[in-house]
């Protein structure tokens, strides 16, 4: 029961973070557009558009990463191989951004990033690997691809 709650809370936090990232990039885009200044000869319109694109792309990726624990919590099943890889990548990005946030923003931002990292890792750990015999089709069990007890081909 706890792992379902953790997965749903992780999904909600990632959804909120996606909305926050898009909002921050919208503000940055508006600031760049309103200043109408060139940075090293770059067009301000291009910089504003690039900021929007980066914000939307980051938001979509966070939404997709949030869907993984949400589906795991609803189904009460471990995420598949690609879902686990996506969550591990999301955790690594949160760890790196948390380390950068200490110097750029402060310790509060670091604490928030580490809390999100902890939720993602807790979701991964509580669901762990699938129980033997409950692997989805195409997933290898603990014995790799060979059948347990079967002799190796000569």
C-alpha cells in the first residue's frame, strides 16, 4: 500500500514540476522578448522562441516521466525496463541540477531537488524487480534467457 502512495505522490510532484518548468521558461521568454537586446549578435526573437521550446520540451519530458510512476501506482506493478531507465535518467538529472542549484540558487532549491530525487529513487526501490514467474512477455527472468535447470547447448 505504501508503494502505491509513494508512486502517486511522485507522479503528482513531477506533474507540478513540469508546470513550474514551463511557467519559468515562459517568464524567461517574456523577459528576453521585452528587453529586445541582442546577445552576441543573436536575434532576440530566436532566443525567446528557443526558451519557449526548451520549456515545453522539458515540461513534456517531465510529464512523461510522471506518467510512469502514476501507471505503476494505479496498476501496482513495477515499471517496465524502459520505464525504469527513464526514471533513472530523471533521477540523475535531478541530482545534477540539485548540485548546480546550490551555487546558483541556494540551499532551498537544493533541498527541493533532493526531495524530488528521493521520491523518484523511493519509487524505483519500492517497486524493485518483478517477482520470479511474473515477468511480462519478453522480459528475462533472473536466469537470463535460458530456462532454469536446462543444460547449456553444446
